[in-house]
C-alpha cells in the first residue's frame, strides 16, 4: 500500500508499487524484464515515461499525465505460432496492461477501467464511456475525466 496523489491509500501489487514510486520520483529504473521507467528530463522539459515491454503506457510531461490504452496488437511480437506460444483466447487488452493502467488511475484518484472482451461487448470503458484503443488520453485531475489527445 502506498499513498496516492491526494494522500489516499492505493492498494496494488508490489511490482506496481515499485513502478509508481519510481515514476512519481522521476527515477530512471528497470523494475522487471518487462517494466521500466525512463526519465527524459533536461534543463527545459521534465518528462517521465512508464514502458511495458516496448510500449509507453504512461507519460508525465511537466505537470500533465497521459495514459495510452494499448490494444493486444502491441503484444503480437511476443507470440509466435510454434509450441503453443500464442494467446489462448482473443482479448482487447492484456490483464497486465489493464492492471498497470488501473494502478496509475488509482494513484491519481480515478476509477478503474472496464475491459470487455466478448462478442457481445468488445470495448474498454471508463465510467461507462467507450474509449478508443491505441490512443492517448490526458488525465483531467480536477474533473476525474479522460480527455482524448
């Protein structure tokens, strides 16, 4: 458990806790084989990114926070058809991507994403509003909304 943006308690896994701590402190750090934080600050701009595998999922530019709703297409390079190294079923975003994004959303006081991967409903939603996958959203910290960039 860590304290979030407005000093609220945030419950998440230990890996996500380490990700959030490094991201918020602006520290470049390799958290695991698939998770890393890169601080790209210079004398003019302050930019920090959270990267899962090869996809930037969250970035902080100055005081603005952005999240990337990455579809499962971002992961296709990690699967191949031999020896059962392929996803067992189709899904819109992976559980890891959803978990990491929800940790960041929770940290900033936002509600969690709703992910639906069925023939009836194939979507990612935030507070009932359908989001576009493979798109960037800015976190409106005052109104707790996601604004498409």
